[in-house]
């Protein structure tokens, strides 16, 4: 009987008490999973954090920013204690998630080093019931001063469809900068001069941007501080030619079979003139897609001037179409389509060898729709040359080439009616007028003399 009574008391009191003591004296620390978007406290900065304690539950969470003796509490949250019954239920709060905004401008702190301090405690009975404690400090940098720069070049004359060069010096490292021309942005590069703070930026006006286009230098530091400032420049307006092309049935029967448009082919067969319908799709929709494809390629560039002196033109070739010609297409005397020719067509003998216009690196060598077999060469700082309609390509992506190295032969691949070279130049994602780069005087006045002048200033 006594043994039975002892067993009952043991099971009813000793075991539960022992279980409570075992659980309440658990020694596992709470955890905080914290994500800082950057070491720099940016203008729109927020901390994402999850605090957890799977044992006795969360007691208190504090997050603060500390600089020397100045501490600003960003989060201070307490949790109600769980009852003894929580050992057998789920009413202990074991996890919580936070999005914590940080507005350094309101805390009276100066630019420089600081720390994000995180403290999480739980309801364990250790340390005289103060619980287990998680503590961590994350170093951050307060930076509220926008970057500054000094423009080192003085004359910036640029034509519609043309290129300009500006050189400027930043006052701090790790700054993203470049030139904003309307909606287009042209990055600056520090690889031309020994001083990494001296930045070289080629910028361009598209064939649609005239004298009213806004041009600014932009600089943004890692903390998100930004400076935008104009610089002296003159924009020369330019009028481009208009041209009319008559589309014949012979041309349609000759070229349209070269394009396999997959499931769309059946759609064209339902049209009154299937070949004309296919041409209109190719000349408008496919042209737009193909131009977007090639304009992405110059972003694969090097921060150096790989080219030297004037750019060479296809030897012995006659101009058959100019840059930014506004083309109107007619079929049986009726206007059926429009496009803008963003290159220069050069006609020589059939299958004429095509040399690299200047030193560079092959960044594309493949077939691209209306352009046919296409080679693109990176010349550095976002400047690239494009060679289209080639009958053959003798280079591959990644090859280094010198001026006049043979990269292929002229042809009529793509949407070409006869054997010729379509030659374009691009600056990042903008087609530019190649004629400037064939002119040694223009290159001297607008590019190389500026670089030499800044080198002399720095020395």
C-alpha cells in the first residue's frame, strides 16, 4: 500500500516538477536571423529580422543603433510570460518577424562608424530567472554626404546622333557615376588614367535627341547619396535623309524563304498576300526584337581604350545607305511600312573581306534575324562596332582582334537585297553615327586631345 502511494505521489508531483525544472532551465540561446541590405545606411534603409526561441519562448527583443555614447533604440518589444501549462501547449511565443526602418538623419549621429546592436532574451530560469541572452553587434557606416566631382574637360560639342566625352574627378571611391542623356545612362570608367578617381565617360545622343536634350553627370555613393550636375556642352542639330524603297514580288520571293518563323508561318498563309504579310512582320516586329538583342551586347565591355587612332572603313566600298535614313517602303505604289536605318551600307565586290575597324574584343559572332550573320567588337568604354549580312564569319566570341584583321566576308544574309556590309557603331544601348569615327580630325578634337590634356593636368 505504501509503495503504491509513493508511486502515485511520485508520478503526480515529482515527475511533473522535474519535467518543469528540466524545461525551464534549458540552456539553448535565442537566435536572431538579421538581414542588412548594405553596410552603408542608405536613405531608404530597413532591417529584416526574425527572432526565435523554441525552448521557453521569447521574453524581450531590442534592436538599436549605437555610435560611441549615442544609442537610438529602433525596436523594443516584450512578450508576456508563458504559464506552466505552456509546457504542454503552444501558448509560448517562439518566433517573431520584424521590418525595422532606419532613418539616420533623425538620430543626431555624425558620419562614420556605428553598430547595429541586437539583444534577444527568453523565459528560461537560468541566471536567476533572467533567461538566456543572445547578443550581436553588426558594424555599419553612416554616410549622409553626397559625392562630389570636378569636371576636368572644358569643351563638349556633340551632334545629334553623335558622341561626346567628359572627364571628371570624384572625391571618394566606390561611387557609381556616368552621364545621363535624356533617359539614357552612360557609365563612367576609371581605367583610362592611373588615378582611379579620374573617370572617363563617353556619352551619346540618339538620332532622335536634339538641342533641347538634358545632359548631366550623375554620381551615387554606396549609401545612396546622389549628386546630379550639368556641365557646359553644345548640341548641334542635324537633319537626316529620307529614302523610299520599293518592295517587289521578286524580292519577296527571293528573301522571305530565308526566314523560318515557326508557328507564325501558318498565320501568314491566311493573308491575301502571304509573302508581303511575312515581310511586314519581319521588317517591324522582328526588326524591333533583333535591335534590342544587339543593343544589349555592348554592355559586355572593358574599362579601357582598346582602340587607337581613326576607325577604318571597308576598303573600296561605296555608300549605299546613310546613318539614320528614314525609310519608307512601298509595294505596288502604296506605302506599307517604315523603318530607320541605323548604320551605313557599304557595297564592294561580292564576298569582299571585312576587316576589324579597330582593335578590340569579339563580343558576338552569330546569326541575328534581319542582321543575318553578325559580328560585334568591343573597343572599350561601351563603344562597339557591328558588321552584319556577312556571308561567313571567321572569328568567335572572346577573340582579340587588331585593326584590319579579317573577321568575315560581305554577303546578303538577313534582310539584305544584295551583297553588302551593314556597318553600325553603338555606345552602350544607342546606335551612333559611324562617320565621326572615320574622321581623324574629329577623333583628335573630341577624344584624344581631351585625354592628353587631362593627363597633363594630373601630372
